[in-house]
């Protein structure tokens, strides 16, 4: 029995003026992450996402400590210590409203960046610091 092939989707980095600044492939189930440095402490923070049946989902988050604005709510996944220090909140599986995440891109000090499943990085702070972008899930235009 042949299983239908799942169409890939894309995550578009859209500038507020509508320009597409970059595109990241988002194959079903493959996780990609938005990394940055906390604006107060400078510690590492990450939110990781995956596409699931056409829905952009927040899957897990990494937090370097319980700094300002960071923490874990018991109803939002399970917290575990990370081997590199800090902690992961896993199993969040929260849909992102409208399949779009608005983001005010920080300076080079904040260093917002997207990390693809293969480890490739897109430095958002280098291309859009101080501007508002949207990370939006869209179907792959090459998909049948």
C-alpha cells in the first residue's frame, strides 16, 4: 500500500512591507528553531516549531534560566534540565495562531536567528534588525 507523500511547506520571513526576506523549508515533523539572546541577561533562549498537518506548532522552548519574563507553566509541557545548562520545556505542541508569528527583530546583541533542521542558520538580526517581520507558514508553491 502506498502512503500519500506529504507536501513540504515553507516558513517565509516577511517584512512588514510585504517583501519576503528569506524562506526556510518546513517539512512535516521537522523542527526548526528561533534562537536569540535574552535582552536583559544575554543568555540563550530558543523557541522551536514544526509543521503538523498544515498547522505551525510551537513544540518546545529552551531557557537559560528563570530570568525576567522566562519560566515554566505546569500546563505548558514538561520541564527538564538541559545538558548544556538551562532547561527545555518540551511537549508544548501549541498551535501558532494564523500560522504566523510576528517578531520585532533585535539588534546584533540580541542576535535573532533561525536554525534549520540541518543546522543552517539565517541571521535575522543581520538582515532586519529593528524591524517587524512575520514568520509565516505557507504551502510550498512547487508542491502538487
